C-alpha cells in the first residue's frame, strides 16, 4: 500500500504552521504600513492647502473637526475618502496637528510645519 504515514503528514502540517506563524505578522505589518501611507499622503497634500490658507489669511486653519469643514475652509479634498476621518487641531506655538483615522482604525497624526509625528 502506497501513501503517507501519519508522522509524515504531521511533519508537513507542522512545517506549514511554522511558515504561517512567520508570514502572517509580516503580512499584517505590510498592510498597516500601506494604510498609513495613504493617510500620510493625504495629510501631506493638505499641507499645501494649509500654506495657501496661511498666505491668504495670515494664520493656519487651526480647528476643523471633519473633512467637510476642512474642504469648506481651505479647499482641500482627500484623494480617497472611504470612511477616513480628518481633524485639524491647534498644536500651539504657530503649529497645527492633523489627525487622520482610517476605517480600519489606523491613526496617523502629524504636526506641521515641522512634519513630525504627534
């Protein structure tokens, strides 16, 4: 009779399990990095509109609670708004903070104009 023994099958299952245990966290890390990248890209685009707002008004837009309010004030529209929320808050000392929260819970906060993470 030809076939695999139970020991051989258990070894194969163990190898696949080890590979999955290594690959899954790496995959999740890549997914999180890509989600953050989209948010950072949108926030960086917003910076251009904020600088234009500052040149026209003498100061940054320091408080806005959602994308609609930001769009109405500075004319910025996110490239992809699939349930992502954006908020601008006063960072103090002539700075402002932009927080973006993705639909999966990914949060990115950047302080401008020095472009550091909050």
